[in-house]
């Protein structure tokens, strides 16, 4: 309903815990912001693997009865994002397959650049596909590998794909995890008592009282078995390109992502924004919830008081029927209401994390004015988003991205804002302290680490 | 899941609008915070009345198909709160009845003090009861009235009950509304183009682009018909006793309640709290969402920076299965997570609106300490809640109310807080600027406007 | 889907059995043919009464979990028939009411002739109605009675109504049953070990291994308590008028109804039909399932071989979408298919129990011809149905009853049958051996025991 | 709930009809007796293929809305049988796959003898399996074929499997059908106006007003395209071995199967049974519904009158809760009730189609005696079933088959019958007029056309 980039998934894996399914379900609940369309868990009791998948929120899909159908001490789970279109149970993950090497399940966050090409080749060799998910590609490549060792078969498969993947895999007695060489999507390693956990964000560890150990590193493959954890580095080392949007919007502020507190980074974005785009004002108002932390940073740096001038209704679901007597800003109004007492007669700075199409921002500006704001200054804690993402984020086409087609001044005019300021690219670098970590910022710069989806230079697939 | 007093309902009525059902449904969505257990709408096309009731959230109960079964230009709707126990479709409202005077529907926010007694008398006279709701009492009393005029029959019924009611009623061609003489629960009057609206909070008007006209006044009965709005004052005037907890916790901060902005009042509570219970600290953290505005006030007054040190997971529903390997603060942790980056090594002031049993607050203090807080000072933007409410709020018994049984110092010890401060009673008065409006504060003082439920002095029921 | 008169309900009551709910549920399953729209059970453990109602078949509404919510040693249950229109959960029975005399539940098979009038009077006296069922009238009348004894209050209520009722009622510690003075609808008394059972048909006793004791007699009121069974005869004795259609179509052939085996009576109808309307033929084919037993009788008497020339598909539910490329006899074809091997070149006698509108019969004749029948002779094991029923059966208006508007020869022509024969009225009398039992045959004769619904002569309602 | 062999599926395909999905759904409804667990339809509009699968009955899975999601002029459909155990949506058919040759869907009735072996080989070559159905094997073999022509790829796949299959396949613009060389399961070809139909039984043609053209012959492969119907004979000719149990029990009596009227064959079984096992008796009673036609034959031949001494309750679903106060013959009693008026004091011949474990028959004998039968003679219209089926029928193991372990006299004793007679093998041959058609009767003789599942002699799989 909001005009945002969308995270495409969260993953969770746990090895050696008597309540593997239940902790997975709690972990997925903590990752629910990363995907609300479907969820699933696969468990293993070292003899048999079992699956439960469903459409909806984690708590709608799993209850005491379904969790009881999932015995076992190892498990992986997945939450998937919500789109309006092709949302089918078939595309729920983890993806489970019977292979000559035994059963295996995959849970994947990311997008493969060469998925269509690999898929085409696999079909030529006789594979049949059941889903439209990139994840199924891993399963076929794994099934076709002739390597003797489990981990080598997975590495074999990974060598044939290009793109973004933070992956957890479960076989009867082992848990595997892998992160692509650029490390686009996050993946962390933790412990809960004697169990190992691999998951997208640390907030999942917090809920189950787990301890953060370290990030799974870009290009690292991990195998956890009765012999403990083994780490592999099968790929040539490249400069990591971790997704800056995790810090801007996707990750929960209580998570530590890419080694840094999301809250602190986001707050620093706000401060930097104030330094770059200060304006005389009476109140700083966030677009809740995602804009709150940056707005606090802006308020601190600028000294302009912070207020919750927009109140969010958290009961909003998928669809509402708009009256024929059309309501202005209908979609936004279902979620947000402006507080006249806070806004009336005030010069308002409204802070949001990003502008995609601009339609929502325009409605918010109008709502603030309707509630009496004397001036509305829009401040965005990311640079203009001008390019689509091919590495795990659901973004519109360039044609739909307002910043790809209009100058800042034009956008300000479209929003009917008194002024508009985006954080600068340099400001972003400074605020995140670029250095040992280099981020992927292709959505701002078009500087894609492995080229756009249309310009793939091909991968060695001769091994089939 | 949280340890809170609970609002018991929200009401909405609309007269003379071509999309009466759809606007009711949107209005109920805006009032969803007042009740999540069940909801319902009754419409009239001036010939026939139609009902749709269901369990769950407004958006789960109503969709395009169900709204199409509710044609008509007048409607009333209701949302009901969620309890764990006796939650049945039978107790969903509006309550519809066929009477000798024709069909009528009632939507009621409040609680009658003498419901059991009146019900007993009605049964003696041969009435049969279908529900356990006080609301049904109004229907029986109305049906038994021999008055000739519609409004007189309603007044006849109201005269026989004591307690809290903000009521909307629909007959085929008229909409009625009534507020008890003390005006315990809110009720406002508004307009949408040519239509009249009567509803619990102004946020329902905002969503449908309605205009606030005035409060339905304590003791006022309103009838809206083709002749327009008529106002009646059938009761002896008493000092109003409007529920202070609407300002403390129940109402949405974007509403104007009892003539005052909830946001502004709540912010002033925070400021007053800082004046009364200032303490050297590094950060002010709200318990989200209800503590945010007061925490902002506290921060402003004290100069201690505000931060979102607790992050709320909004995907939480009714039940989660706790692992046998028990998780500390499980129930709270499903909803809240502490942000270590904000809290570590800091002296923390945590602001909440109230403490009921103290169990949740105790867990929150522990979570803050686990995340590294050096000191935890709890500040509450209401006085100690020592008495149950009999006027429309779901409260535990005195035995369960921690403040009814322990001194502040003991409570602080129970919470393991470094200090605990409640806003004083005088501070509350000052912050709300007591005067033309007098609030009911019986939950703090035990000063019940019409005595406890057990000490009813009886009402004239001789008219049957 | 078929063109039949429809039974309007089945009732079941059990007193003093440790598994009262479970036996009720089995009993209702055995009575499922009497109503498929909704079902319900009310139980009492002598302290509390509990209700579960639902839409659909007994086995869809009740499972282990719902039965566990119905503890108690006494119970009553009800199945209700299926119509297309106003089918609401609200109209499911038993009807439960809280009264000054305590809680009571009613399950009713029948129709009251003066329901509207009594209801009107009750509303004038201040009663409010929740349903459109006649059953609710009993509850109000009972609640308003000032008699001291339970059974007298029930009798008080019964005295104020006219029409058909086979009724079971449950209060906390007693089970009551009543049958109207004419005894329109069946009601039998049985035992299961130490428990008493009152139910519509003996097939319900068979399933639970109960023993048939006797019929509850027309005009009898029964009360079962810890003191045992007491019988009351509060009404002036009249000639009984038991519904002949129970023998023709409604009751299951394995039941004993009004003291006679339904199977034997139905078979005798077939024999009599053969005597009255013999015709040279090669095969006798029933319209399954209801025509089977009469067709067997016809075959025996006539010597013409019996064959299942029409096969029934028992998986048919409510709705099917007909192709635009319209299929001939679509509705009937979903349920029945003709067997060419049986019919080809044969002179066919097809036996059915009744013709209502004639539409289905016409399609069946066409289906038989399409499958090669050389001649089709329709034989009906009841006289022409010319009048609607007001005593518990759902019948169309006179205008829709083909026999009310056309002569037999015209109907034969409409059906495109080579001949058509109805059993004569005298034949029916002879076959059922009229005598100590006198049947209501108003649907054939228009001879209504208490006049049509429109000509009620009024009842003493002055007692209110 | 009954002790029967179970049919494992029904298939339906239609080519070139504007309402392909709707006719498929009606066809599947007519085939519902062949499978009640799940159903599905795949359609093609020559550009896109679409699938809808679900658990339950055809009418529960498909309604107007779901049929609207299935546009197209070609379609195939499938109904699957109901077992208590591994019944998953995943195993619903048709099975749809994306291949290098484009999308294809398979609907299959039968069982492959070498499925496990082929599957194993496919997995070794890198295929991954999603279901436990034999059907998926066809899809993988097809996908791996390098033949250029569609039909050759299908034939390529069929060459690698052994066992029973009546198969329909849909690609975007063509419909294929195939029947294994032995022709175990039925498959017929028909027309509806300009459309071709391929389906399991002629009753599906009857419902949609289709015309029977001929059987798809054993070993025949058919391709229907814009060029019309082409027939292929890729296999060496063998003597057909069509399943005799289709005539005994599975097929609907109104179908023509293997070129003969099921009704007529079944009636002849009854006559033959009377010739072989006549006994002085007063009444012949069928076990409904499957025993009715044979019982009629028995009655005709023997002159003993036929009666419906057992009445079936057609509302029975999957599960019922038995009371702790156990009811004798509970499972059977839910479905059947004995008619005392028919049975009392009589010498009864009860006719059923088969005895599997004997438990149900034993209960039926007891029920008949409880209802007063003086003697009970059991007559079975098939020979003793001593061997399990590997060609598409769900049968228990030999250990559970009573006739595999006990002599007829012992079985009679177990049933507590006065006598027991099975039709002889020669009688069966005579009644079916063995000749141009040779049946598979391995369940009586153990004479498996291609050996038991455990003794497969291997197939040429070297082509992969």
C-alpha cells in the first residue's frame, strides 16, 4: 500500500536444538517485516524431513498443531514478501526436493542474475520446473552435481549462478549456509545454547535469546554437522557490495546489520540530512514507522523539536474498498492521520527514508497542509533512487522511479513541497563510514557490480 | 498480551449518505484500536434493515461482497474489544431486534451499573434474553415502552438504566444517539457533505473527510430524521465525569476528545511528569506506541534526549507457543525488542502510560538492563491505578492491581527499577486544566460518581 | 434440486446419558434426511447449559472438539431443512433463551398457524424477536407464563398456539416433549439403557442401539426428570391427523412411523398402484431413491420385472454451473443417468412418489426416451398434490402445483408420458388401512384440520 | 469406511470446446466415484496453460470463480481417490511441468510397476522429484526425450515404463492420450459437437451430452490437434488384460466399459451366482449400492423376491466419533440400517460384490440377524479375492485378505453366516463371455500379466 522498495525475503536455520521448529517459527516472526506473503519451515529429525508451508503471516500459518507435525532437531525457515500479483503457495519456501543424493531443502534471500539462462539450460538437459522461483535453480544444479561430498555439490551449484544469495540449506543431518561473493544480502551466525543459528538479521537471535557470533562473510560457505562448523571459501575474493538499503529502510532498527547498528546508522543519516538540508522550521515529523529514527537524528542535529505529527493505524491489511464519493489520499489515509494540534500553523520538516514513485509522498504533503501546516519541507534520508535493483529487492522499472526522470526541483513541485532535500551521496558515505565495508548503491548510481539483468556476460555452464 | 486497561468499544452512525455501509466500515477501521474482537454494521434503506456481524478485525469481516449486502443510506456500526474468554459472535454488536414499534438496532459503548437488576426485572415480566450484553437491556426497555414517539421510547428506556453509555440507534428512517448524564465515554457529532455522523472519536471523521461539529453532550439525546437534527435534554443536569483514561491511553493521539487534542494533553502529561520526577539521565525511551507522546513531553521538559530504545513488532496476534526451553520475558519479547546501540551504558528513563499488574513493566525493565542500560528509571504518565472501573473499561479486580496493594517504593522494587515516578493527582489536574470539564478519575481515587457495582441504590423500575 | 415437498425438521432429545451430546449427534445424523441446512445441540450438566449451532450437515458442524465443549447428561438437538433463500445461522435450532424461570432450549418440528398473530401480540406486550422462527414464539410464551410449575408453564404456552408441533425442550434438570393435539408430525419415545430418548423417527433409535417404547401421542405432554417420566393430557381430545406424506416420502423406509413400518406401507402403495393402473410393460424403474420401495411393490403385484434403470450420483451438492452450451435436463442429469442397456426398446413403467411442479418428471421421461425407452408410463404412489401444507412442510403455492391447475390427462401430456396414473384416494386409504389412525391428507384434499393459514379463527390470548 | 478395493483415479480430457473447463468439471463430477480425495483441471487457450487443484469433492474445489480463472478451449482433469494417510495437495493431479519443450500436464489412472526403479535412475541423472506420484515419472521421461516430435517424446517416455496407465496429456495446442499395452484401466473416446473427449467412463460423456465413439485401445497412443485425431501403435501387440473389477464394482452401472454395459454384466453375475449357489430363501437383499444389480439378477434367476432390507444413509463423510458406550457394528451402522419389516422371520440371501477383510460383511450379517432374519446366506458376485493388485487399485496386503488365508467354510464361520457362496471363476468367465476381451483377474488368480511389483525383469533405460 505504501510506495516503497520491498525486501524479498528472510531466512532462518537452526542446527541441533530440541525445539528446532518452534524456534524457527519465532525467528521467522522476528523477520516478518522481510516478507508477509508466505512462510514455511522444513525440519529434520536426522531420519525424515518434514515441510509445512502456507500463505499469510507466520502466526497464521503455524500453530501448536502444525508445529507438532514438524519434529526434529534441525530446521530451516523462510518468509516471503507480498506482491499483488503472482502470489501462490507453490512459490512459498523452503523449496524441498528429492534427489539422488537424498532430500534437501533450500531457503533463499536474493535474486539470481542468470536464473533464466541457467533454467533454460537445465530444461534442455531434461529438468522440469515446478515453480517460478530462482531458488529451484539451486536444487536442480545441486541434484545434477556428480561431486561426492555434500558441500562440494552445493559449491558446484553456486559456481553456476551469478547474483545475490543468502542461502540456508537443510539435509537430513547437516545445515549449510552460503552468501554470494558480493554479500548483497545480510546473513548472520549465532548460537542458542548448543545450537547453531544462521539467519538474516540479529533481531531473530534476540527473540530466541541467541547470541550473535559473526556475519557469514561474503563468499563464504558454511557446513554445520555433528563435527561442528566448517567454513569454505570457494570463490575468488571480490570487494563486498552489501545492500545500503538494508540500513536505509529494510532491516529492523534493533538489528545489527553488516556489523553496524541499524538504529545508529539511520540516526546518523538524519543528522547528516540536517547538516546538508537544514531549514528554519518549528517541528520535525517522521513518516512512521520507517522515518522515525532518521527524524530523531535530524531533530537532534538541527535543534528543531521532534513530534509524531502523523499517526499510523497498524490494523491495515491488503484491501479496502474506496467509496465512490472518492476520499482524497485514500490509500495513505487508511494508514496515516495527521495531528492538527501538532501541525497547525507550523513550519514542518517531514522526514522519510526514500521516494519511489512519489505518489505517497505527495499525499502526505497534502495531508500535512490539510492539517494546517504552514510550510512543508520534505527531507529524505537516502539519495534519489534512480535505478532498479536486480539483487533481491522488488523495485519498479526506471520509468516509474520519479527520480530517474525528474530533477529534485521538479519532484519538489510534484510533491507540492516548499522544499525537498535528499541526503547526498557523499553524505551517505560519510554517515556509514564507508571503508572496510563497501556498499552496493546501484539503486542510486546505476553502478551494478555484475551488470544489469539484460547485460549478463554469461557463466561457465559447460559442466552439465 | 500487554498489561493494560482495555477500551470496551467504539461506535459509529451515519445518516443520509449513499454509501452508508462503506463509510461505516471505514469509520470502524479508524476506531479499530477501541475493539478488535468483533464488529458489525446495520444499514437501512428506509424500507428494510440489514445486518452483518463477524468476529475479528473490520477488514476481515467486511469486503466488497459483504458491503454489497448492506445497501441503504443510514447505518450504525460497532467494534468490540478482545478478551480471551467469552468471545462469541452472539455478543457482537449492533444488537438488532424486532419490536412492536418496528425494527431497531443499538450500538453501545459503556457499561450499565444496574444491568443485572434491570435484566432480572425484565425477565420477571416475561422477557427472554439472547446475549450477555448490557446492550440488550436497552432493546427490551425500548420495546416495552408505551410512549407514542420514538425518541420518548428511547428516553423512557434510558431513564431506567444507570451507568455509562454512548449509544447510537438506528430505525428505518431515523438515527438516534445518546450519552449518559455523566458523559463517561466520548461521543462526537460531525458532518460528511449532507450526511450526519455520530461516532466515538474524531479520527473516524478524519478518515472519511468529515467535519467535526461538536461533542454530543453529557445527558444529551439526539434524533436525526428528514426534519434534521433535534436535541433533547431529558435528564437532570449533573457535573460531567468524562473518562480521564481516554486522554491517558485509550483514544488515538490524533483524535480530539472531550474538546481537547489527545496529543497535546498526553504531551503535557509527559512534561508534568518531568517536572515532578526529573532524574539525571542520558536518554528517554517510550514504551511504544502508547508511551511515545508522553515520552516526547518528558524529553522536551527535561532536556534529556528522546530515543526509540524499544522497537515494536506490529505483526503480533493472539497466541504464540512458548518453547519449553523457556525464553525470558517471552510475551513482551514477541512485541518489543531493546536496541542495544541506544541503551548500552546509558541511564535510561522509560515512560509508559500506566501500570496495571506490573508484570509487563517488570519484563521491560529487565529487557532494558539486558540490553546494557546502566540505570532504569520508570516514569508513568498517570497516577497509580488502584480501583477497577465500572463504566466501560475492562479492568482487573483490586487484588490484581499492583498499586492497590503496594506502595510506590515496593512497586519500584518489584519492577527492579532504580526509581519509579507516577504523575501526581494534582499534576494530572493541572496538565488537563480541570475546570469546565471534570473528569472521572475513579480508577485512581475510588471516587465513583454512582457508587460501585455492588452498592447500587436502585432505580425507578415501576413503570413496567 | 429435485422437485419435492420438503420436510422441515427433525428433533432429538436424550435424558440421563453420560454421552448425551455424542448420542444426540448420532441421532441427528440418522435424521439428516429431515433437514440439511443447519443443526444444533444444547446440553445440560444440571448446572450449566451449553449450545453449539452451525450451518451444514451434522458431520460438518460437530467434531470431537465441538462435542467436548458440550458436556452434560441431558441434551436436545435439531436438524433444519435447506432452502435457497433466508438460510441464516440465526435460524438454526435449538433456540436457547434466558428467562426468569432459568435457561430453556426448544427444538421444534412443525409450523404454527397463528404464529404471526401471537408474535404481534407478544411484541405489543414488549417482547423483542431475534429470529423469524415459529419456535421463538414458544420461548416468549413460556417466559411470560406465571405458572409455578415448569410443565404448567409449557402447557400455558402451548394453549396459546395452533398448528403443528413436535417439540422437545430442555431445562437444566428436565427434558420435556410435546405433540400437538392433531399429531401432525411424528414423535417417538425410546430408551437407551438408563436414558430416555424422544425423537422424530425410530431410525435415530436404531443407530444408537435404543429401543422403541411408544409414540408420544397426539396432544400428549411429557416431562422426564429424576422422578421418571410423567405424562400430561392438557388438551381436549380430537381425531388425530397424522401427516400421510411421512409414509409417502419424508420418513426413512427403515423407520416405524405412526406405528407402522414405512417400508411396508410404501410397498403396499406400489402394489395398489399396480392394481389401479396396470399397463403392459417390460420393466418397472424407480426414480431413486424415494421411488424404489413403491416400484418394488408395483413389480411384485404386476409381475413386470424391476430394474434400476436410473442411476443416482450421490455426490451432488447445492450448485453447479451449467454450460452456456446448454445441456438438456441439466439439473436432473447431475443427479440421475439412464441405463441404456436396461431401457432400450422397452416399455417402461417409471414409479415416483409424487409430482409437485412436474418439471423434474418431464425431464425424467425425456431422459428415459433418450436412452431408448419405447413407451414411458408414469406411476405416482400418491394422489395428485393440489394444496399447500401449513403444518410443517415446505410446499410451493397452489399456482405452482401442477395438479392444482391441470387434469391428469393434461399433466401426462406435459410430461410427454404415454400414460400417467396416480394412486387413488381410496387406494391410499386402503393401503394404509385407515382406522384407528386418521391421516392428514390436506395436500390432496384441501381438507385442513384447522383451516388455512389465512382463515385462523383466533385463539385466547387474553392471559398475557 | 467400507471394506472395499478402491479405484485410484478418473481422467477426463477435452479438445476444442469453448467451455473446456466447465465440461471438464462436469465430467469429473460424473467420475467422482473413482476418487474423492482431490481433483484438478488444467486448461489451455493455446497461448497459456492454467491449473487449479484442490482437496475434496469436485463441487467443493470448483465454483464459478475458479472456473473463470481457467479460460481455454482444451482441458484435462483428474479425480483422485481418498485414503486416510498421505493425502496432500501436492499429490493432486493433473501434474504440470515446465520443460524445454514447453509446458505439459499429465492426468493418470493406473500404477507403474517399475516406477521406483525409473525414478531412481532419473535422480541419478540429476532429476529432482516433487511428489510421490508415479505420474511425475512420465513428466521427467518426457522432458528428457530428445525426439523432435511431441508424440515421439511421449512414446519415448512410455517405452521406459511398465504397468498400468490410462493417460491424458495436454500441451498448449494438442491433447494426447495413451493406454498401456495390456489396457488395464478403461479409457474411452467420444465427441461433443466439434470437440473430442477422452475419459475413463461413458457416464462422463452422458452428463455432457457427448457421444461415445470407441475405446482407446490397449497399446494405443492418440494425438488430437488442429489436424484432427491421429492414432499410433508404438508397442508390440499383447493379449489385453482389462480389469475385471471395473465390471464387478468400480465402474458406474450406467457406464459401458470395455465395450459392455456394466449393468448387464453385473446382473448376469447375479444370475450366475443364483445358478451356482441357490438356496431356499424368502428374500434377496443387496448390500447397497454396489450389490443392487447383482441381487436383482440373483432374484430374477432364483425367483426369490428382491427387497431393500438394508437402507443406506448417504450423508456419511469421513469421520464419526464413536461413543465410549460402544455401539455394535458402529462403522457399518452409520451407513446402513436394517429394515425389520422386511427381514423378520425370513430366510435372507444377502448379495454383495466382494469380501476384502470380511469385517464389514460380518457386521452386516449380525445386523440382519438383529433385525430378525431367521437365516442369512451370503452370496458374493466375484470369486475370492486372494491377491493384491499392482495395476491401479488400492488393495490391502495378502495377510489382510481374508480369502488369501481362509477356506470358504472358515470365512462363512467368521461371518456367522448360514452359508457363503462366491461366484466361481468359470461362472465369471461365462457371465462376461470371455473371448475377444480377456480380463485381468490377478486378484483372484495371482496370475499377474507382468509379474508382481517385486519381480520386475527390468526395462531398457539406457537411452537417458
